[in-house]
């Protein structure tokens, strides 16, 4: 995690605690998290707690992965299959 620049005397804010990428057959999260995968039309394609999501049953296209880490921080990644 890389902190954003913060003025002296303030606490840095960490963004994107969890990230995701597509490795050709799976959507891989940077850590185990609660994940929801949405298709471009807003349909939920996957929902669960995992670190890897099989993408073999998903059509090619754009997906949004919403991830919530153990501390409740929410991150989103856009994935192209």
C-alpha cells in the first residue's frame, strides 16, 4: 500500500487496500476479501469471500469487482476479460 501525500502532522490515508487483476483464467485479489463481481449491465456474477475467482464461466467484457477487506475498507477494480 502506498500512502497519499499528507501535510505534516496528519495521518496518511491508504487507498485501494485490496486490488484485483485478471490472469487469463481467474480474477486474482491481492488478499482474501469479501468480493462482489458485477457485469457491465449491473448483474452480480459472483459474491463471496475469496482470494481467487474463476472466470471461465464469464463472458468476455468489462466487470467491476467490489472488495471489502477485514477492516471494512472498500475498494473497486475494473477488470477486462
